[in-house]
């Protein structure tokens, strides 16, 4: 009998370069990678039809990458929005910062340059020259045509597999007995691969931890902050850019995972919510918990999209503890990570809603209608849990009014989602997945329903009060909006 062979290991190879001027070269390299039957190519072609994908999408692909192939021609490339470097440079810097082996290939002087394939502006030519010089300090190879480049990449990768070994990915389930044909490598999502194969679940932990460390490495979260509220905008932008890959991962796992998978990422919320003592602006200091709050609410909305009330119960229960520097207690995450942690002015819940809808839509996590329904469910459950926690000696500071759709402002203002949740819990009682997931410690189903009804009444009363204040003094029509209360 022939002994059973171990399944082959695949390696994700990210092809980094400018796009329009190097289409032929990229195609040749991608085809060469596929012919190895060991490489999973990733790069610009796999993101979208746009030449400028959001950096968060690129960073997520890089987080799963085993090797980066850097191809430099005669163009500097597109600048990352809001930054002073190109996508290619930022991909290169990401690889270096995360110890991803880089195989660099620079065009030789013999390359035939077609119109539009070289920089015409002096500033861009200097930037390209500086980048080439910087990369040239590493071991590089020179290429003069697409076929030569593809051959060089293949040979270099075969050497790298031995000299710079990486974990790679192993196909789950093996192959059929007696089969002599190896599986064909196709572009796959490594996170999906890890999720589908229990033996690969440890990779989920590695991916999430790598993305958490990238966020915690922000100087904004640890340095003394002497600025005022005017600096919140830039800080928000920096945090959202850094955390985008992690939020995408959490949203994916929260919808599709189970308790074992949840255990591999949920501690990230606590890690991102640490708030060391430091000097400076109180408003900016409080933003140290903004990454944790963004992860917390992203996970909650994603869990609602995936109909995972068990995870919602766990998020809103006592299992995720956050240190409260002021009381010295370990507090449930719900009491410490309200929308006001991220947005100190305006209507925090509304601003968080805008971020969540835009983020989920940008990453095509769900349709806009599904996102908004999930937001409504999560937000109502969150505010109900806050009420329950307060009754059980877990006080929470002011979190403001929830941003929810009301059924009828003119009559008895209540939320449609609240009525639906109250019916569910009343019918299922303590067997509801919310309580099985971890929310049971705040009380039984009857106590939860009482808090839910209280949230509905208080919110409706506040909405009606805001209606009266919004009425024009001289009469006339009231400004219209489906969400209340709020400035209109």
C-alpha cells in the first residue's frame, strides 16, 4: 500500500506594484504563481475594478500574506488618501513591519517604456527614485520583460520556501485515496479557510492578534495629548484607518462563527479598551478606548446580521471585563464602551450609526436594509442591557439617546424593534438565546422585559419632548425625520 501523503501547503503571495503600467507583468507573474500549484496569488486584481481600493481592504489581504512580491517599474503610483506615500510604498512598509518576506524586482534600463508608463512630474520622479534606492538596499533582481520577470519570481519563491519558511495554508480533509492529481491553487480567503477547518482555527487567533497589535501600536493611544477637541477629527481618522482590517475580520467572524471561534477573537475588545494613565486633554485621553468601542459595536451589529443572539448575549453580559480606572472595578464592556467614548459631541449614537452603515456597506458585509435592521436590534438590546446592569450594581455614565426608528411620533411613540424583541423574550422566556449566551446574569426574562419596556417608554417620551421643542414658534410644519430625538 502507498502511505497516505500529507496534504500540500499553499502560500499566499501578494503581488505589489503599480497597476496600469504593469498589467502585462502582473498577469505573467500571477499565471506563473498559479502554475506552481503551491501559491495563492493576491493583489489589486482581486479587490475591485477600481485602481485605488480602500487601504483597509489591502491591509486585510496583507494580514494573511506569506510572501510579498514587489515589482517596481517607472511609475510611482497612486497616493493613499490622506497620506504622503503611495499604495506600493505602504504595502512594502506593512510587510517589513510585520516580518513578511519581501522579494523585490526592479525594472532594468533595457525595459522598453511605452507612452504613459513613466513619471513626467519632477516630484514624482524624485519620490520613485528615492523608493528604488531604499528598496535597492535589500536583495533585488532586475528584469527587462514580463516573461523574464515571471521566471525570476518563480525561482525566488522556491528558494524562499526553504530559506524563509512561512506557515502557509493546508487544505482540510485531504485528498481521495489513490488520487495522483494535486489540488489546483485558486485565490481563496485565508480567514474563510481557517474558519471552515477546525484544525486551522489557531490561525484565527494569529490573524486577530496581529491586527490588534497594529492598532495598539498607534502613538495616539499612548502619548501625552496636549491638543483639544479640534484634534479629534485627525485622531478618529488615524484610529479608523488602523482598525479597519480588524473590524472587517470581527464582522466576518461574528456572523459566521460559533463559541469556539468567538473565543479566538473576543478578547480583542478588552485589549483595545485598555486606558493607561497619562497627561493631556481628557477628551483625547478617553479616545484611547475608541478602538475597543468600535470593535464592540461592530461585533454586535454583525452578530445581529448573522442572527446570533447567543453572541449578542455574551457581548452584553459580564464575560468581557474592562478595567475602570476611576472605580477600580472590573466592569462589563457594555457599561464602558458606549458611543460617547468615540464621539464626545453631537448625537453619539447617530454618528456611530453613520459609521457602521458606511463601514458594512463599503466592505459588502450585508445589504443596507439588513445593516440598518441589525443596527436597530443591537442598539435597542444594548440600551436595555445598560438598564439591567444598572439595576445589578453596574452603573454606567450617560450614553445618550439611542438612534432608532419610531413607529408613530404623533401617538404613542415606541420603537418597532423594541416591540418585536419584547414579544420574543416574553414568548421564549429564559430559554432565549440571549440568556443562554451570557445575558442571564442580569436577571431573568421577566426582568429583562421590564427594562426593555422602560427603554421604550423613556425613549418615546424624549422623542415627544423633542417634537414639541422642534415646533416653530410661529406655527407651521415641524421638521421631519424618521429618527427621534435629535437636532433637526
